[in-house]
C-alpha cells in the first residue's frame, strides 16, 4: 500500500521511517517532508503545504494513496480530515470537531469537567481586567495559557504576579495571534509531566508507552518553553498501576464524552499529565496528534506494525486487535536546535556528521532541515533529533549523546541533561 504522511517535522520522519519497515508498505510520500524524509529509501517528498487541502487530495488521488496520516495539529484543527474524507480518502486523524480538544484549551477543560476527568482547577477569560483580578485572588505560582494553538509555546508558568501579568499582557496583546482570544488561568501543579499517547477508533482506546518530554530550553528544566528538547520512554513514573487507572479514569471517559457530543474521534488522543510525588495524577491538556519528540522515542520500541494499528483505528476495529507488542529496553532522543531558539534564529546552516552519527541502535530524525543540492541545511528552530535504543536508559542516553556529538552546524545547541530524572 502507499501512504501519505502530512507534515515536515521529526515526528513525520519517524512515522515514515517506521512505516517503511513493513513489507506491506510499497511507498511513503511526505508533504512537504524534510531533509531526512528526502533521503529515505522508498520515500518521496512533494512540495505541497500542510494547509493546501485541495493539493493534498489531488496528490493522494493521482498517486493512488491508500491511507493519509496527518502529523501536525494545525491542519487537523482546520478540518483536513473532513475535507479529505469528503474526497473519498482514508484518513488517520480526528475531524475538525474532535481536534478542538487541542485547538481550544477552554473547550478541552469543559469536556474534562463534564466527564469527571481529574484535572487542574481553572478559569477562562476573554477580558484582561477580569483575568488580572482573578490572578491576584489566586496567588502564585500559577499557569497562564493561550487558549488556542501556539506551537507548544503558549503556556507560561509564572512564579510572580508581575510575571503572570506580563504573560496576560503578551497573550491578550496578540503575541500568539488568535490563540490569545481566550486565556485559561490554571492552578499550578507540582510533580513530573508525562505524555501518554493513545490510539483510538472512537470506541476502543489503547495507550502507547508513556514518555517524558523536556519542554524547557535550559538544563535543569529552566528558561522558556519549547516544542520539546528531548524525551525518553517508557517513563518509569507512569507505573503499571497508574496506567491501569489512566485507562479507566481518563482515556475511556474522554472517548465516551466525545461520543456523547456526536464526535467520531479516530486518531491519537494524547494526554499530558502531571504526576504528583504521591503518584496521583491530573490531566494538564489533551492533544489531537502524535507528540513531538515523544513519537521519536516511542516508535523505535514498537513491535506491532504501525500501519496495522492505524488501519484498525480508521476502520473502527481496534477492539479486535491483539495487545500492542513492544521491544524490551529503553529509548531516548536529544534535540539539536538552532542558536537563539525558541526566539529568533537563522536558517540555512550546513549540517555535517549525519551519517557518522547513525549506528544499528542510533537514528537521526530530521525536523527543521531541507536538502539543498547535496547538502542538508537547517530550516527550523528544532533541527533534528538523535534517537537511540538500549537495554536500559543509561545505554540509550549514552548512545544518543555519542551520536549527537558527531553532528555539527553553526549555532547548534542541545541540552546535556536529557533523562536526568531516570539517571538519578
């Protein structure tokens, strides 16, 4: 079968790479793809933007595509699934109504409250004066969120009232565009964040391995939020007992609540959790797609063919599938970013050492890269992910860091403490 992967990040490179391990996959097309997908065997990049729904549909029909997998949240929130399905195409990813679970934090919060899903106390505002008044009544630390999509950067954990008010000024002032039309102010929760990506056909929902992302730019989880600077899986803080509770207290109620609203949700439901020191957990947010960089550490450990799971979701027969099979061991990834990210940065830096960094256990997943002649150059804030598997976390992290040490481009930055929690 032929598969079309929509997107151009590390997540999409990982999806294409995993799909191509199956003998059932004849060819993968990526729109628009990146420098990594451009060099994958049996993979082809096509210059169609993720929001060009008509162009994507024409491409899929011309190439006789069997399945479209949508990577990023933006086209999902804009209704790409609805559009492509109307053209007779089979799509993995929720429709526009379902994608509200990520596109609107206020909508998702209301859904969680209706479903009795454990989540942080929060209030929603459309006017800055009322928001600042509420802020002062709650005290700090506190979390301020732009309601809509903000590329992983619209969440500010404020330690002082001044910082919290500055966050409100920035969001209401248009820093995140229309994502700042509403603001969610949420109680601060102490603990460790865990990402649980689950596959669902709208009736059955099955979690993948839990992963832990490192969202802050600086070591020791300091500095600004980013799209993610590294990750590892399976995250030990998500114990088997917690995962069992998550299934019955979060995942199944969420799908039931979506069904109650008339939403046929088929795709990834990604729960971002905060796990307190005593093991209790609350949902911080839901996302409607594969996580990035979590996908890059989960897929290398997946033993069940990816396309079988995705087809079962699309065809609403996930409940008939055997349990998901996993490889033993651990996986870790380290993100190399452009100098200046998550602020201003410059593209077009030549990247060297890519082939030298890869081994049987280590893979480079490209994110913000493109092929320019015979050279791969930087083309984004998060440039690439060096991912490795090992018998344990130490081995996986040692291999990932050995790999990234061989990669070079001007201004390259990466955190040197990914996995510090599991190593300690």
